[in-house]
């Protein structure tokens, strides 16, 4: 895993950055899952509600909402600052029933 580098410190830094990047990708995927699971009841959810549940800022939730919206997975109501999963997402993602309401972020601690 440690590639050839001019200095051992470069190899360690490279390894550290790869591990850190992989962790960030996994956590972000889990965050997407968490938000989709919260929304899977097909009801409208306020951004501040989701932010409180997941210990995020409202800006972070809005960023995720924007990302999911690009793929047609959520609808965002700008006037009421809330979001809802789309029927397309419910049908396409096949969210498992047993995970609804489970908090992946709490499990990872």
C-alpha cells in the first residue's frame, strides 16, 4: 500500500490522505442514506428538523438537498425551507423497510 516515495514521510502522508479521503466518502454516503431514510415516509420535513436529527447545520442539509435534487430524488420547497422525497426516489432506491428510522451515524460511534 505504501508506494515508492523519495522520503518516508511522503509515503505516510499519502497513506494518511487516502485513509482520510476514504473515511470522508463513506461518511458522506452514510449521510445521504440517513437523509433519504428520514425522507422515506414521503412527508415534508423541515431543514432544521433534519439538521437537528443529524447534528448538521441547515446549510449542510441544504447542500445535500441540492445534490439529491439534481438526480430528481428530492423536492425542495424554497418558501417553506423544507424537503420531500420524490416518488421516483422511493421506487428507484428501494429503501429497505428495516432501516427506516435507524440512525447510521449513531451506530458508527
